[in-house]
C-alpha cells in the first residue's frame, strides 16, 4: 500500500542540511532510499521498523524508528508517526509524518 509522506519542519531542515554538504552525499542517498521505502514498503527488512518510546508525535501519537544505517557509529535514523490521513476526492489517503532524521540518540 502506498502512503503519502509528510515531513516536519525539523525533518525538512535535516534534509536541506544534508543536501548542502557535499561530504554527506552518500548519507543523503541512504536517507532518500528510506523515505521511498516508508512510502512504498514499510515492512522492508532493511528498515528494521519498531516503536520508539522516547518520542511522541505532536498529539501524543506513537512514534516509530526506521534504520537509515546499521552498525555504524552515529548511525542515522528516521523517526515517524502515522497520520493525520488526508481525504482527497472522497478517498482516504494514509499519511506517514516524518518527525526527525537524526543520528541515533
């Protein structure tokens, strides 16, 4: 099931920072791959998606963590929550809101 991806301002800022740093080109490519997988295949094994208890969405939504990197010092993670869904033309479109893209805490 395809979902629509929504980025918080914090996530947008992180992507802009990575895009502006030529030394982060490889990391930016990995982050973009994860974002595509979140839209198209949430169960992809490389994401290792699971609940993350220390963070919540702005309205108390359960937050989840997806791996960008693994077994790397300061490995990057994408934190997200489900919703709020959109209604377009009478159809409900599931949304994933990316809260943050950051090195593992």
